[in-house]
C-alpha cells in the first residue's frame, strides 16, 4: 500500500532524545520522499516547528527540559499550529500514557520501536487522506 503513495514534499518533525530513534525515523522518512527535521527535545523543537511548518509531528513522551506532554500542549494551544497532527512516541504501552496523550491534544500514540510501515501508515492516515 505505501509503495503506491507519494510522500514527496511531506514535512515531518521528529522529536526524540534518542539519536538512534531520530536517525531511524529520518532514514525511513527521507527514503520515502519526506522532508525531515529532527530535534532532541521539545525546547529545541518549538522554533523548528515555527520555522518548518510541518505536516505532521512525532514526539517522544519522555525527554529532558520539555517532555512530550508539555511540547504537545504548547503546540496544540497555539491557533497557528493546532491543526498539525501530533503522534506521541513511547516505549510504554500503558493505558495512562495513551489517555493522557489524547487529553493534552495528541492525535495518536505509537510505541517504540516502530517499523517503517507504521510510520508510513500514520502519515498516510493523518496527512495524505486528510488532504
């Protein structure tokens, strides 16, 4: 299914304090044709979101300085950016994390490690099918 879809030009921000997760996501997404910007925490990401104006954002739940919950709340509370789908990333499968993510405005929740297919399907569902 993903092979038939054109991901070229889709702007993605990946925010995670793990260099491995950032690089893996960037590799998958770049090969698919997406434009990718990465950040290592929410504080670093905010200016990149403003400058890059992404189509979708993947945010790690647990990060130093500004965690995923705080970053999501700041983005979703801004009228200029609240329309951007935010997907929380976490190593935890817990119900509390999923519910809390939704309450603060996240559009979906994905557990790590994720596959290329999961990333592509998420972008398809939240960006391509909405346009």
